[in-house]
């Protein structure tokens, strides 16, 4: 038996609560994943695109889409969120 929940376990619980309409859980997910997502978005945009597109704007759009898609999301283990 594990004595401490892993980060992935916590994410899974937050996803489930967010799927049930818990806005605070969704906000916690956003706050937890914000920095790594921004890094990924910036890397994917590349230097040239970042001159015309703010990675924060892309992140906000992605999070809005994630919120809309949560009812159809199915947990598939580590990294699925």
C-alpha cells in the first residue's frame, strides 16, 4: 500500500473532479500544468511565430478547449492529461 499519492494520482483525481464540474479542480490542473505547457507551446511555435503569436494566447485557447472536452476525456494513465 502506498502512503503518499503520486503526482499522477493527484492529477487523475483533479481531472475526475473537473469532469464533474468542479471549477476549482480545473483551475488547479491549469495552475499545475501551466509552466510546462507554456514551454511546450513556445518550443512548438518557434522563434519566428512567437513574434506574431503570444504563447499565453495559445495556452488560454488550449485550456478553454480542454475545459469543453473534459466530459469526453478518459484517463489512460500517466501523462494522458
